[in-house]
């Protein structure tokens, strides 16, 4: 079984401060240690998939600066194909300012820099690379027309498209029509379904509303509870794993990478793929930072065997 994943998305350097609580507007909070770590939803997914044993290509834009140098070095060290990563002298590399509270929850502000210049033409130029993949992973920290172009190419090339709709925004019916698997969290799912955040519609029904856009599978992530997988055969909740969370940053990216790798290995076993994603997400939450926390295949298999 082949196991090739192409990721189109963002690359950031994360600047993380741990605080007792996330500051309110106008409030200053004295925090703990400052950590700089590799991040960005796209890069996290690419690195995670590589650590889980997939053959990974990453399509992205980095600034021609020291953050970009370090990021590129990191991807190469993970064995990721970086042929379609463009160094852009016209914009700085992406940066994310992250505050993590004592409950492991975070608040993130992103300065996208070069990520916002990843264009449909950049992705079109990488069509041959995309055609070699089994699965494409997409998120929303790059321009939406680039996400749509990537999904369109993947569909044309018979590559399965997984879209993680984060950060949440409104998506065009055209983009959704190219998506095979949509992976919103509960809040993103309600927003995409056109429902207010406090709407009481049961999760399984929200997933079915989204499936009516022509999406075969909706996997709604539920944090520590696990994930709800809704496909043609109905909806099922796949429970999460009990861990002690330290920092949930990147846990969703780990989940998506785990799901993608497991689906690339066995496209017919959705529940198994969701359980695999849950294990990757849970382990990611046990360490500080996104990329430093993403687990290797052996750790995931150990959790799956014991859980
Ligand atoms: O999903 C976590 C990521 O979101 C962080 O690594 C940060 O860079 C932001 O993109």
C-alpha cells in the first residue's frame, strides 16, 4: 500500500509564552518561560505525516530570512520533499504569537507574511508532484483561491482531498465540491453549516448538513472526547485517548496528519483512521509547542496498543 501525502499550506515560527490565564483586552499577565518553535498548520501537518512514516511533499512559501532558513532546514531533516517550497524575498516568513494557559488551552495571533503570497500559480506549477500523492492535506492559513486551486488539481489527478477548515472562515460551494474529507472542530462545523455557535442542533446532524455540500466524509474533532465521523454509512463517535495535556497547540494538526496517513494506507477504514488521528492528537497535547510535540509512529502505535 502506498503512503504519499502532499501538504499545501502555511509555515510559521511560533513564539510561545505559558501563562496562568490568557490576558483579557487591556490586561498584562506575567508568564513563564518563552519558547520559540517551528509551527504553522501546513508545516505541522507535513512534519507530523513524515514522522508517522509517510512520504511527504510540502508546497509553501517562506521568507528569505533566518526563520525561513531554519524552517527549511527542519523540513529537510524530517525527510520532507521541499522542491515546491518557494523562498520569497518580498515578505517575511510567517510568525505566530501564542499564549498557552494552565489548562493547556491557547490563544494564537498569526502574521502570515509569505504564507499570504502562496498563489494558485505556485500550486499549478507543482501539479506533477501533486499527481504522485495519495492524499492532499489543506488548511486555511493561505489564500482561499490557492486552497481552491490545490483542491481542484488534486480532484483532477485523483488525489483524495482532506480539508481542515482552520482558522474558520466562509468557504465557497466550489471549494467544498472538491473536498472528500472535511475535518472541522465543533465550532467550525456549526459556522460552516450556517448555525450560530450556541445552536442546539446535535453534532451528527450538523455533520449531515455539511455532507449535503457534496462532501463524502465529515470528521468533527471534539478535543479530548475524540471525533465524530460521518460518512455514507452514518455517524459514529470515535473516543479520544486519556492523556495529561500540557499544550494543545498543534494537536489538531497532528490529528489531521494521522488521519491522512492512515487513509493513505487504507482508504476503506475510516474509523481506524480517525482512531489513529485521535492518538496522534492526544500525544501532541502532552508537550509544549507544535512541531517539537508531534509524535513518531512508534509512540502512536504504543498508545494504540495500550489504549
Ligand atoms: O495549529 C497550530 C498552529 O497554528 C501553530 O503552530 C501556529 O503557527 C498557527 O498556525
